[in-house]
C-alpha cells in the first residue's frame, strides 16, 4: 500500500501562518514573504479546503492573491488540531492536541477537544505558548473575533489564548468588530467563521446548503477586504477540506468482532482513528485492522506514524501518550464509524480528518 505524503509542517502548513503575520507586523522577514503591515487580520473559514475555490460561488475569493498554491492543515485534519497548530505555530506532535478525541493518560476514557469533555486544565494540557501570547509581549494588540459561546472555552484557552475576545455571531457584527480592532495598530486580529463547516457536515460538500454558505463566506470576505483600514492586511485560510461520505462507504467497526480484539479504546473520528490496545498487542491489532480494512485505510502503528512524520518532525512525551497505539487514516471517501457509540459523527454527510489532498490542502489568500 502506498505511503501517504505527510503534511508539510516545515514550510507550508498552518503552523507558519501566524508567525508570518506577526513578523509582517514587526517588520521582520517571514517564511511566506508577506509585506510589512500596520495591522493584520487572519480570517479562518472552518471547512474551507483548497478545492472549494474551484466552485462558482467562490469567484470573489479567487480574486484575492494566493500567498502559496496551498498549505497543509496537518494530521488529523480536524478543527481542534488545526486551531492548535495555527495558534501555537507548531505541529501536533509539539502542542499535543493530536486528535478529535484522545485517551486520558490512564486510559479511563476519552477527552474530546471541541467540547473539552474532561475536567483537564487547558493550559496544562497544551502548555506551548501561543503566537498571540508572543504578539502581546511584543506590544501588539491582539483580538479574537468569534462566536460568543467560544469565549473562555477549553479549546480557546488551549489553542488561542492571549489578547482580548470579542463575541460576534453574525457577519455584520464580525466585520464591525474586526475593522474596529484593526484600526488600533499595531494589531493582530483572528476572525473565525463556522457556517461552511456546519453546512458541509449536515448536507455534504457541494450541496445547495453548502454552496449557499460558500457564497455567504465570499460576500463577507469581500466586504471585509473593502473595509480594511489603511495599512492593514487580510489573510484568509481554512482548517481542513471535506469529503462526501455515502452510507455505503461507512464502515461499521462495531459489526466486525475481530476489530475489537485486544482493543481498550477507540478514539479519533471516522476519518482518523486512534486505537488504544492492550499491552504489547499493537502490532497484532495493526495487522488485523490492515487485513480487514484493506485499501479503505492506511493502518500504522504509533511508531510507524510518528516516524513517517504524520504528527510533525518531533513528538513530545505527552503527545506520544495521547497518540493511539495504532493510527488509522481513511482513504478515498470511506469512514470508520461507531454507529452505536458515536451516532452523531456516524451520520454526518461530510467528514474530514485524514491525509488525502482534499482534506489536507487549504488556501492562503491575501488582500491589502
């Protein structure tokens, strides 16, 4: 089975975006060659994969300059991981948020990063200083503009801490808050839009609902670009792409008894699984999963996945503890589902998380 290409963590990933933006504010050289600016807004559109730019509704986005042909989200290509990679400027193996849901250190249960489902301290769980922290220390005014419900959440504290938070749920409020924050340079503003991701999960990429959401995103970006204060820069990116998953392509893991043999916990999500095994049984479990799934997934032991660079060039002790003993990344449009344990995740029309180009590649666009 062909080895998947690992994410380009060193020079073309979400990890480079905020450090480059901060360098543009301070007049330093940066890896993306961004011009110097008095204020920078990074707008992250949840679910905006590079391939979405090919759709008619994305025409206004194609009018923006491309900083790179594409950058990679990182593995798993899922929101919590990508936001931590973006916020810390480091790969998952460094910041330690290595999946949608990962085992607690004692393997007594799973910690789901989006809901922050376990009572663990966000700053201790993810101790790497954020780029926002570094910006504040450099005298830059940092503002996060996002849904009010995310203020002070576990994921916000872990991945995006630093500066001030402005709750804004609607496009007009987001634009107003962003423009006001940019007008106080030197300023770094992080702006977040979730609607495209919600439409993709609920109805599938390229569904009418998804296309409507994409058109709304393009309109919001266009308006924001037109209202940038003098000397300000707008960067637009995504946290992952998304694939359509039909019912026939949803593999029911619970219906195959041998997949549960020597398995203690199954974490991750349908397109990127962490399998936690009984002591000393990882190789045997990997062999069984590879045989059962065949060309529907890449199956690697923890050591193999780390060596292949799936989680970055370095993996901390905490990150290594959280990575499954076996790591499984779906190929094609397949999904590895737990219908009884995870009914909500199983029934999504659109999914993401794996190493395919559709999920990994996201745009990086520029307006001044």
